[in-house]
C-alpha cells in the first residue's frame, strides 16, 4: 500500500490548468500552460499550485527544462484568459521542487523544498502581483539530516501560514511556520509527535482560523486523514482529530476554507478504481458532520490528487448549514492531460 511518490511523477508530465474564471459548474476548455519539452510538475501534496486575487491568477510548478528541477511561475492578469511567459523563481545548482503558492491582494507567496546539502523550505514574495520578486529566503531547515518535502502555504489578511513534512526527527512529522506581517518575520512549531509517518500536509486559513490536514499512517492500519486547527492565527493548536480512517488507504488530503466553511478532500482506495472523498465543516472546523462515504465525489478527479476542487466543483448556497451549502455540480471528470 505504501507507494513511492516519485514513482508516479510521470503521471503529470505537462501542467494544464482548468481556468477558475468560468462559472461554477460551467467549465471552459483546458488551457495548456507549458510546452517546453521537459517535465513540468505540480507538487504531490494537496498544496495549491494556483492562486487567484482580484483578476490575477498565479501558477507555480517545478520544471526540468534547465537540466535540473527549478521552480517556475507564470501569471494571468485577466482571470486566466491570457498568460504571460514562464518565469523561473529559482536557478543555480540546487534542486528545487514541490512549490505551492498563495495570493492576497497584491502579495504573492511561493514556498518550495530545496536541497543545498541539507533539506529545507524556501520562500519568495512578490508585493506587486507577481511582477517583481524579492530574493529567496530559507524559512526552515530539516530538524535533523532528513528530508523536508511538500510545503503548503495559505494567506489571509496580513497572515501567511506554511506547513511541510520533515523526516529529521526520525520519522516524518508536520511542521508549521506563521507570519503576522505578510511574510516579513516568521515563528512556528512542530505540529505532530507520532511514531508513524505524518506526511503531505495542506493548510488553509480563514479569519483567525488555520486548518491543517495531513496523511498519518499508523503501523497497524491504513493511511488516515488527520486534522488540526488553530483558532488564534497559529499561536496555539487544539488536539488533532481523525477525519478518515478505515480499511482502505486515505491519502493526499487537501483543505480549503471560505468564511466558516471548511472543505477537506482526499484520495481513497476503498473502491477498486479509487476516488476522491470529501468532508465539510460549517463551523470553522469545530465539528465535521458529514460522513465521507455519503458525500463522496467518486470519479470526479480520478487518481490525480493535486487538484483543489472544492471552490470550483461545489456551489455555495449561502446557507449556514454545511449540508445545504455544498451542492455537487455536474460531475465532469477532470484530468491532468
Ligand atoms: Ca510522525
């Protein structure tokens, strides 16, 4: 059941974006965003590779066109109708992988994993909607001689939240860094302390709430989806909760938040072909009323986990009841190529 994520890299050889500008449930045609002849990949966890603020859309991926993995970026200033040229955010002799992006007003935040003799998480910021970028800074290095993979970033107000996994402590654990000043200064903590692998985290933020999901793999069970939240901008964290656990692997979770509504989706192998499953909360993650099995979106996304579909695939009705707020749109299958 345990799979090597690198073994599946070939499944995403070309990055293609489904534009978010279309009406919910009314998708425009696929747009091909890269055509450089080399592999262009989005990150493996549920981190966002696309972010939108006002009419700007920002996309990040990692690309092998330079003979090694570098972080690339491109943007649209007209809601995805047209796109500027590819731009690299990293260069040099260091392998840079697994990027994620968040945008808030004119600020764009990009994080990625990097190895310069020691694994760490790096960060670049743009204050002008991606036109120019400040120099990269290293936010964190491995707590040991381990690997730091799969960062995820969220921005809300002047706050920026970053999570990633680090095998430095001896097995993979989830770490967090938060900034209250748009990414200028950071502080954080380790979020998990378990003997089992804690992997592929995803973070979302709304108001003062910070939501983190990840994949936990107890030695005596299949992979599970675990959840942790902060109600005070990442300063303190409540005890974690298990959102999915059963006889089949639940992997690669992704979280999104809008107002007090929180969505979590993940890949689940309970069916032979696998599927994408969902749980929602209508009260900032305090309670999770939906069972995964009764609200599954079977086949919506196939076996490709990185797509962040809740804001696109589900209609928000404005009701305060989470059940009524989530209405599946036409269950088109969306693929990555
Ligand atoms: Ca662990």
